[in-house]
């Protein structure tokens, strides 16, 4: 079984309580089902009314690490310096948007690679997606400006 992330929303007394379960095996899936069964059994025993729940499941994706995120923004800063050195007045946010737009920031959607719009956030980028953006920055800086950006 591949990885799956389950986000459970409970609505007790109008308050939303969210909990995320990462299901990476048949055993963790069965444990999740058992917990839900226990939850509703306990509510039945206390004669509490049925409680509305919303369960959202999505394929698990390895998100970037904080270290990787900092590395990306260091690279953005270095690329900004290269732009400025070559006569382009810019800031980090503009460089960030430039990178997303010109790198073809893509994601698989139902098996098809789609280019995300510039307004899409890279905050939820996966580790592999962020690595591709960093690679693009290094390649672009070297090819266009002769500027070497070290990662590490």
C-alpha cells in the first residue's frame, strides 16, 4: 500500500477539531479504522447524538524540510544579487515568482503533469519539486549570468 494522509475534521459543539493521520501500511490503516469505531462506540454508550465528521484522504507526499526551504530562499537571494549585478532592479518576491513561472513549476494531477499558475504557492511544494526549483535557479544563474550558486 502506498502512503496516504487522512485529515479528519470533527465538529463538536460547532468547533472544528482537525487531526491528521499518516497511513503508510495496512496495519496503520486498520488502526485508524479501529480508532474511529471506538470513537463512535463510546458516543453510543454515552447516548450522544451522531456527530458530523468530514474525512479527507489524499496521497502522501514528502514535503520539503525546513533546511531545504531555507536553502531555496538563500538561492533566491543569490539569484536576486545576480539580477541586480546585471542591471535588473528586483526583489526576492519578484525573483521567486520569476523562478516559478520560468521553471515550469509543475505537479502531477491525476497522472498528468500540469504547470501551476504563478499565484500557486510553493509553501506546500514537495521535496522533489523544491529540488527542481533549486536546480533551475543554479542552471539559470550559471547560463545567463555566469554566476555560480552553491547549495549546502
